[in-house]
C-alpha cells in the first residue's frame, strides 16, 4: 500500500514537472518591436530585416529594445504532415534564416500564432498542433511567442494557454510566452503560472481616447504584476501619427509607470526626432525596467487630474501627474506627500524629503524641493514625471 502511494506520488510529480513556464525570463517587462500596429499584414523578410537594422542604427537597441516580433500573416497553410507553411513570396529564405539575421545583431526574435483553429487574419492557427509548432519554433530559434485568441469557439482559455506553455517547455528552448486573449478570462488571476505577459484589454487604437481607456482598465491590476509576470496594456502607438507629441509622451510615460511591456509599433526607419526622443528616453524607460517590478497605483483621482505612483528599488519612487483634460492645468504639488504615498491609502511611508533628490524625467533636470509645495503647469493631455532618488 505504502509503495503504491509512493508510486502515485512519483507519477504525479513527474507529470507535474513539465507543467511550468520558463522561469528567469522577462524579469523586467520585455522591450522590443512588433509589426502589427503599423504594418498589419504587410510583413516580409525585407521589412523585418530593415526594422532590425533600424533598431540598432537608431540607438534604440542600446536603450533596451531587444525583441523583433513578426505578428500575424507570415503563415499561409499546413502541409500534408501538419507542418506550418511560411509565405514563400514574402519570406523567401524562411524563418530560420531571418531569426539568424536578427540574432547576429544581438537582438532576439519573436513570432505570432493563435490558440484557435485560425489566427485573427484567418491564417492557420495552432489548435491541435501545439507540440508540433513548439518544436518548429524551437528549431527556428524563436525567443518570444505572442499567442492570440481568435477562432477559439468553446475552448477554455486557461487550459488552451497551459497546453501551449507545456508544449513550449517540452520543446526545450526558453521562449517568452505572451498571452493575447484580451483580458476576457481575467488572465491576471491565473496567467502568472502560464506565461510572462498577458493582454488585459481589447486592441489599442492610435487615438488618445483608446489609450486613456486602457489606462483606466489597468487600475485594479497592479497587484498581479511582478518579475516574470506582466499585465500587457497592448503595444505602443508612439510615432504612428494618430496622437500629438504630448499625447505620445503621456502614453509612453504611463506604460512605463504601469511596468508594461514596451513593444514599439511604429516604422523605425521613418522616425521624427520627437518619436526617437520619446521611445529612447532612458530615464523614463528606467522606471519601466526597475527590478522591483511594481506596477504603479493611482494615488489621487481628481477627475481630470490623476497622480500615479510607482515604487522603485532602494526606497525610490516615481510620480506621474496626469492632466486628462483638454485645458492646461496649474496644480499644487507637495513632494512630501508624493514621497510618503503608499498604495495602502491609510498608511504613509516614513521617508524624509531631505534624503532625496527629485528629478524631472522629461526635462532631465534636478529640482530643489525646498520650495515646497510648488505650483506646476501641465499642458492638456500631458504629464509631469518625477523620480525620487535617495541620496
Ligand atoms: C488581434 C491582436 C492584435 C494583432 C491581431 C493580428 O487583434 O489582439 O494585437 O495581433 O490580432 O491579427
């Protein structure tokens, strides 16, 4: 009897051992570029190589951007053995050679598929081919997989994504697993054990209203984020033309405060100096990449004016003052209050302002917090971002 129980335990343990995601990946939110927001189905080997080149030439690789991800439309069919068939016209040398090209630049390579029978653009999906596809991705040198949720009919999200996680783990190549089921089955509650990031909302659109709507949906999700497990409010629209420069600064600042994956979605070969400056603002990126891995919480909500706070390593903190309105606002800012802010509304932290330097992360200047409180002007749809750094 004792032996039987031991045997059952052994079997359960060995079965359980493949049911895991790759740990030690995405300890900070993944950074990179993805083809969808700008190019949709217009992807090709030429374009992806060009974007990899530009990632390096623009200096964005040095700022931390790493993954080059092809989204939907690289695949056209399955062959008689069920193997996925690549669009030969658009990717004449196949995916492996493209991955090699990207790796040779010191970048990483990502690809897209879908948990359903077809992708969102009606290309062959992964359903029923999970282990086969995972082996293919491992062979090609894939480092990142975005897995969508179209054409899934009655599939259960949790088990479908767990199945792909197990397939990737069995294939043996460490791959960042990005769940893209738009928050429908509350992935924040379960996906930490399945993948490294999970979409929380519908698709972003390159407009202020869409971006700010997504922000509102992130508000209660802060507690689910941490090293290796990130809420994904969708890819960046910075530089795509539908928002003003101020709005893009706001978009980027908020995504960094949220510890969101920073996946650029613009044409890297055709960037204005403003776009480059936003995507390359290392001081703002440092908030996103802070190794404590805390997502910001909304500390004050005064309707059109909000204050978001992100805790950082070494008792540091960032404060993002957001003017959502269509008019300029003059706000009174008390750095003492911001520094002592806590996500637990009723308690304050015992930090002393005199022990800290205060930095304006868009002006790149240090502030003298001696004149406190300060009155600060914030343009419409804009932010001020301050960082408290312990002396
Ligand atoms: C869904 C996803 C998008 C994109 C498209 C591709 O809409 O949410 O991010 O991948 O599919 O078809």
